[in-house]
């Protein structure tokens, strides 16, 4: 595929699970990891990934702040962002936020892969 996905999540186990699933189910896709929103913002601006999977609640800079900054930058504004949330955002329209879609934890591997394929 030759595509790049940035996975940003401060939870090491959750991040590793998403990276393993995506690497296994999407051969040829490069996966880059970030542990907080500031790191995700920097990597996104430098690498211009094809898709970002970003947790909302992270330290240093949360996923909402990082997503808003990415959406405001013409260089990164068209990168689709899949938001991951344990509880934040339920009942909120994605039109109000810069996310293509919100996946709520817990979600299945199949659900993650399906959504990623849709936006990749």
C-alpha cells in the first residue's frame, strides 16, 4: 500500500495492540507511534501520514488540542483523524470536532481495521 499511519496513545498496551493489529492486517503500511498529542503534532507535521489514529485523553497535549492544531495547519488539515476515546465525546457530533470518526473503547480489532481501511 505504501501508506503511513500515525498511532498516538499514551497507554503503551493499547498503542501496542493497535500497532500489532494494523501491522498484521495491513501489510505494507508503515506505522509510526506517538505517546502524547505534542509528539503526534510534531510527527504529523514532519511525516505527513496518510491517517492518524489518536487517543483523546493524553498527557502533555491531549488529542483534541493536537487535532485542532492539525486541522488549522494547511499542511496537515486534510489528514483524516480517527479519534479513540474511553468516555469523552459520547453524543458529540464529529462535525463539531476535526475527527473523521470516533471509536469508543472497548472496540474490536475488526472495527479498528474496518474504520482504518475506510479512511486510508
